[in-house]
C-alpha cells in the first residue's frame, strides 16, 4: 500500500468517527475517500485499502470476526465498487463513497457481518445492472432479503405513490428483520450529511420526511446516535436561524472553562473512595437538545452545566445502584429528576439511571448511570443486538449466567410491539396517501403506556398503546377488526365510557357483543387516536353508508349493544310494523318499552325504526315529510324477549355514587349494556345507563330503586333533543 493510500484510509476512519460525534463530513474528505476507493490496490484475494478501516471498526465490536467474515466484506466491496464504477453523486464524488460511508456508520455502531455486507450492496440492485438473484447466489438469502428491503420502488411504476409505497415495503421487511431499517437509517444519515448539494426546496422536502418518519423510527429502534445527529441536521435545514442561535451558544460555552469538568472530577473521587470501578465522562448536548432547554428555561437561565451531562459507566447492574447511592449521599440529589429506566426499561430497550445532583457550590449536574452493555444499546439500539435470527441476548438486569436468550421474560426486542401494531393497521390501507398520513400520525405518538387486560377479576395479559389512547383504541388493539363489537368497558373494575383516556398501568375489561348487528358509532372517531382504530372504524362506516346516519343520537352510549350481564339474548322482534317484509328495530335514542306509544319510520334496507311517540327525533322526521309506518307492540312476546331502555339519574356528586347505582341496578336483575358519567357541574352529576330488561314491567321498579340511592334526586327516561339513530 502506498503512503498516500495509507494516509487516506486513516483519514477516512477519522471522518466517520468525527461524523458519529456529530461533526459534518467535508467535501475534501469525501474526495480523499473516493480516491482510496478507486486507487487503492485490490489484487485477487487482497484486502482493498478502502475497507481496511471498515474491518478495524468491525473487529472492535466483533474481535472473533475471522477470515471468512473479512473475505465476505471484501467480495461485497469489490462487487459494489465495480458495479458503481463511473457513477458519481451530485456532489461529484465517486458513488462508491456513499455505500462505503453508510457501512462505516453501521460498523461503528456495532452491526454484524451480514448487515455490513448488505449495506455495501444496498444500492447495487437499484442503481446498477446487478440483480437480486445474483446477490442471493453470491451472498445468501439473508443479504438478498436485506438488499431487497431497502431497494426503492420505481417512480415510473408507482408515480407519486413511490415514496410512501417504498416505506410500506421497508416496514414490511423490517417486520421480518429489523436490520432493514438499520441500513435505511444509516443511509439517510449520510444523505443528510451531504444534503447541501441539493436545491433548497428538495433539501426541505427530504428534511421533513426525515423529521416525520425516519427520526421517530430511529427513536423507536433505540438508535440514539443516529437519531441525535439526524435531529440536528434536520433542524439546520428547516430552522436555520434557531439552529445558528443554539450553535452559537454551544460554541460560546465551549470557549469557557467547563464547570462539569470540576463536578466530574469530584464524582470520580467519590466513586473511587467507595471502591466502585467506573468511567466518568462528559456527554455534550447536541444542538436540538440545547434548543429545547432554551425554550423550556429561557436563554438567561442556562448555566455552564446545562450544555452537557455526566455519564457514569460501570461493570455490573448492581454497581449502577451502588454508584447512585454514593452520589445521593455525597452530593445533594434533585429528587424530581430521578428516573429508573433499569427496573423499567423504555419501550426502545433504553436502560439507565437518571438523576441530578448539586455540588457544594450549588452547581447542578445531570447524571446518567449505566453498564457498558446498557451504554452500547443506548447508543445503537437494535443494531447492537446483532443478528435477530440468532438467540436474543437478555438485557442488563436479567440473569447474567443464563444462556443467551434465557432469563428474560420480556418481549423480543427485535420484534417490538409498536412495529407489530403498525404492520397490523397498514395492511388495511390500500391507499398510499392514507397510509402515508396515518404513518406520520402513528410515529408522532412518541410515548407509550402499558395496559393490562382482564376477564372478570383475573388478569389475562398486557399490551401497549400510545399515551392518550382511549378504550376505543384498546378494543381495536386487542381484537383487531373485532373491536367493532365492543359495547362497554370496565377500567380498573369500574364501568367507564368508551372515550375514557387510559393511563399507564390501567386494567381494562372489554365488554363484547358477538351479534351480527355490532358496529362502531361515528362518535368513536372522536375518541380513537391510533391509526389501527381510526382506519377500522372509517372502513366500517364507509361500507355501511347511512348506518348510522341521520338518525344517530349525538351521545349514543355504545355501538349496537346486546345484553351482556343479564345473559338475555335477542329474540324475535317485540314490536311489529304494518309494512310487509319489514324488519323492526327499536330506536336507541329513546329506547321504547311497553306500554310506550310508538311511531315508526322506514329507513334503509326495508327496516322500520321504532320510536316512542313523544321522541323529538320522531317529531323531526315527521316534520321533514317522512311517512310514518303504523307499529305496535307484539301481543304475546316470545319467551326470552328483552327490552332495552336508557335512563338518566341526576344526583349530588359524591364518592362511590357510580358503584352504588350499578349495585342497585344489578340487584334488580337488570343487565347494564353501557354507562356514561358526565363531568360534575356545581356538585351535580348525571349518569346515563342503557339497560336490558327481561320483563316489560321491570323499568318502573328499576327507576324506583335508583331513586332510593342516597344523593339521587331524579331518575327519568332519555329524551334527546338532537338527531337520533336507530341501530
């Protein structure tokens, strides 16, 4: 190897390492890297000069990587270089510099040989004459799958839908192998580093997609090193003035003595005296992190310790808590800043102890405490886990002596729950624009909660939802499209409206109706936050136009519920209409029961909606010119016939009111189909219950019993003044 080539190869190593520290690549550096790629010797069987530093970076994480791995990478590079020869990037550099830089990023993060091989080849099928079959024959099916996963779809075939459909394709491939998205993230990082050669409008478009899609995916996969730099690069493009302001503050702070250095030295002394082996370093905040602090506290409130955090890296899980104890003993802890992400890891595998302490001079420093493995996973996320098809290594905190993949009962980190949910709803969205919009909405929900499911008094499992999700979202998360059949819910053992927002740790019992008439209300769309729920509800409503339609009440308590707790099934109709062949349904807005006077109106499908004669909805339809259909109660209802009624209880707000009312209702042998509680107004509250009655005389007794509950001053039948719907 010539002296010039040796110099350039070493410089390329420095380029990538500095890039990972969030320092942009310079064009001159890329030119040198290109010369190494094109001029470096690569005789038969000889390692090309351009990938010597790649092998070094790879072996830093995988010292056991032997001649076979090196030979695989050599062959992949030779194929990529020869295939891309003569191609240049918009910046003028040889094209091979791009796949080489992407692969170096992944190697520094700790990606294994298969990922690096596919990364070197990731653009060959898209931009050269190399085919997927040739890749598969030369490097195996895993590499072929990864290359296929990141290969873009052609605009000539998909037009404007090419970009969203490409991401859909990548997500589907990621569902089988998360390494696909690892390569895509590294690819986007290098493209963002070299975005300056693009037109401003194209820079902004790429930056927005990166912000809305790639950065949230990097966060969810735990690849913090890529996420942080992508955030800064996007920020510089979309908000250049604010970026420059935050950058100037960082540069000004760097020119002054760093107070964190003093705190770090004190901290090292404390841990050394306690006999805890630890490395203490300063972690500078990146630009977007400083900008967030500026907005949160104000520029004037930022001190020298705010431009970085102290990182304490120890050997064992127990050492983390021992170090934390020493810190809180020898410094003054800021208790509000303490978080334990070791006992309760984040959904993206992140584990650390977070705290803040004040030294004797009042300087407050944020401190992160983690093991070496935690640090590797915190920086590289799923990339650090290696081959997802191999046994999964348990995270720190599991039994350290257990074999790989054992001693950890948590979910497979290479098949995260958020990805499974995303793949679930995307299959139901054929339209590219809808998919693209729903994907951005889904990824914008950046925090998750854990919810427990229950059947009766017994817990049956757990699932995760985005923060702010409702019981409607829970129904579709648990039952998929079967969520249509949800007619009620208990949250932590108490009946609750379907629109109730769930909190972390809530226990949910979903009450389901298996009848064919089950379906969602349009109102559910107001409560649904997840794309899975919104798409399923929207599809059902589109497939059932007018059902519900103009007759829907504004506050329908639930969707077409059947009897749940009473165990009473629907029997044949309890009312009949003088319209040959017409089926009859009792309107849910006024829930008529014998001996109410009735009025009926024909709706779609030959069905007659039956209302109480005094129902405002019936009066409105009559005023609109709708022809009334004579209806009457069946003279002798069949055995097992049931009646549904909606009653409202006005009461003074007090603890246990809901429990007392539901207990009284149950004591009457009446099944509660759904319940809703309005927010108290001036210490008064209104409860709405839809109940299933097995006897037409039971309603009077029920209302009398409800009035006997302390605090209840009125109970009456529902009389809505808004548009109503027959279900």
